[in-house]
């Protein structure tokens, strides 16, 4: 479980996050939604410690992450996996080397054990016969899947996904969504997905937090979102006429 | 002034992280070997070509500027040797490497920054500064002295080939000149300078790349800054080291 308490963050005097509190539960896909520039990526980066918070606390299973020193954060980070918006695969490494990298760095497994684990993870994300390919030779969807394989290779307790569907077609997006959901349940991870893709919200939204202008405006799940009377949320979720019709009919 | 001091402070903080204890020595060793090939071996070609022609031009210019019966012709070889050993093979080659290696380091690290690869390393719990920069620093500091030695040899050879071909000096006089009043310390001096220059080139360029913010345009700017700042710093240290080591 991850608990964020009263998180605030500013850049050069400009407040980007204001007093955000949230609880992200294990075994569930927790979504942070909001329009572009609302502060959701900053919030996610604060949660993983890539940015330091100005105020507030972040707890990982009751460990105060924000109070840990460099070494403590480093140890805790080995329990985290992250899927970046642009996949962030290492250009100079092949698919196999990318996925093997955390194993090389943090385990004393034999080469064969590492290879077995890499192949298992690649197989799990449906990447076959591509071990020797380099990131530049992969499609956007394949890159995302390899990045997921790398993120889960150390069996993390916490998985973070920053806009996992950006740049993908709707069908591939659904495949990635399903994959993340399945893996979350399999590994009983606390998964936090940062997205503004409404298909993802409707597919994966077991818990949803809506951020607008750096403030948490709404919290609920995919069923409650249809009945919400939060005007800011409705403006965001039901931005097009088809979605508005859907909401009207559901109400 | 504040920006300069802030940047200077960030540079030293980054160096502190670069020289932290490596997570896994075997991986750092492998990375260092890769960088030795990338930054060292792949620079041999350009260093050899430039040094050969540099030696040739130094010899010709020395010859044409000392066309006086009072001066023995072997002084052409001596002049070429001392110019190459004292300045050209260390400083000029270092300036060329600041362009080649420095821009390579800054653009590679800058691209890793803007494509979130550095964030990915940090998130895994890897000291990204050390993992990315330390092998490059070690590779340049270890390999650049060899490049300087190669430059010395090819520079002097270039002077001999072109000097004798142009008929400005005989082979015998040139060889006598390059042996005459030879001070071995000059080589030590050049190698000490090379090690310092290699450290400056790799760390200043890495700093420029590591703190890039933005996109490809900023990576290009960082690459240019890396070459300019490392060249200027290198020239400043050239004066300091010359005074310290030769006075």
C-alpha cells in the first residue's frame, strides 16, 4: 500500500501540487487522471522520489519514504518498477539486456537463471524471438511491453505507469491495459497508472483520483465516475458529445 | 555570477556522486571496457591523421623560418620534436578530443536524460551519475595518454616524411635533431597534462549532458556548451600546469 499525505510541490514559486492525499491499495490498478498539465506526472514523480516534495509525507507500507536517506530510498526502489511514457529503454542494450539489467545490478543469480527469468517476463508480455533486437527496431507497443517486462523482472511490490497508452493505437492500448491489470493481480502489486486515456479509465479504474490544477478534485472508481456530480470531472471525462450521451443515458 | 557559482557547486556535487562506491564492480568494468572502445580506440584514427599533418606542417614552418646558414639544419628536427612533445600532442590533441569525445559524451548523456533513461536508472535504485559517467572518466583518463603517445610518434614521423620529401632537411639531420638534447621529462609533463585534460573533458561534458532539460534542441546546445566549456577550462589549466611543471 502507498499512502500520500498532504503533498505539495512548487517550481520556482509556482505551485504545481496542493495538499494532495491519497491511498493506493495493493492488488488494484489505481489511476491518477487529469488533463495535460494538471500535475499528475509531477505527483507520480513525487511518489517515486524522482522529485522531492515541499510538504507532506509518502508512506510505502508504513515506511516513511520521504524521510529515508539516499541509501534507504535506494533499497526501497528495488521494490519498485516503472513504465515510463516513452518506455525509457536503454538504447545501447538489446531487449534481453534491457530486461536483464536489474537482475545484473541487484542479484547474484547465475547467467542461466537470469536468462530464464528474462525469457519468462518477455513471454509474459508476449514478446517472443526478439531478445537480440534493439529498442530502435521495436514498434511503440513492443517497446511498452519490453518496458513492462523490465519493470516486473525483480517482482516489484509497486508498479508505476506514466501514460502507458500514449502514442499507441486503441487496440494496442487495450492490450497494454489488460496486461497491466493481469500482472497487478498476479504479483499482488500496488499499481499506479497516470493517464488521460478514457478507455484505460473504464477498463482499469478500480480506484481513480482526479487531479485538476494541482489539486485532488475527486476520488472514486469507474462505476462511480458515471454518476459523479463533480463538474470539473464531468468536463474532463465527458468532453465529447458521445461520452455526454453515455452519461445522460446512464443517469 | 550566481549562475556560475551555482553551476560550479552542482559540478562538484555531481562529481561526488560519480565517485561514490559502484553498485557492482563487474558491471562497471564491462561499461569501462565499452567506453575504452567507444571513446578511446575510436579516436585513434583522427588523432593519427591530425598528428601526422601537424608534425609535417611544424617541420616545414620551422624549416622555412630558420633559413639561415648560421642555424644547423638538425635544429628543424629539434624544434619540431619539442613543439610536438610540449604542446601539440597534449594540448592541441586534447582540444580536438574535446570536440569529438566531449560532444559525444554530452549528447549521449543528454539524450538519456530527455528520454527518461536516467530517471529509469534512478528509479531502479542505480546511482545513475556513477553508472553513466564513471566509466567514461576512467576510459578517457586511462586511454588519452596512449593517444598522446601515438600523437607524438605520428607527429614526429609526419615531420620526417614530409620534411625529407620536401627536401628541407635530410633524414640523417632530422633524426639527429629529434635526439639532440632530449629531455625525457617533457614526455612526463605532456602525459600529466593529458590526464588532467582527459578528466576535464569527460567531467565537464558529462555535467553538461547530465543536467539537460527539455528536448533535442537542448541536447544540441549542451553538446556545444560541452565543447566550449571544456576547451576553455582545458586552456586555463594548460597555463597553470605549464607554470607548475616547467618553472
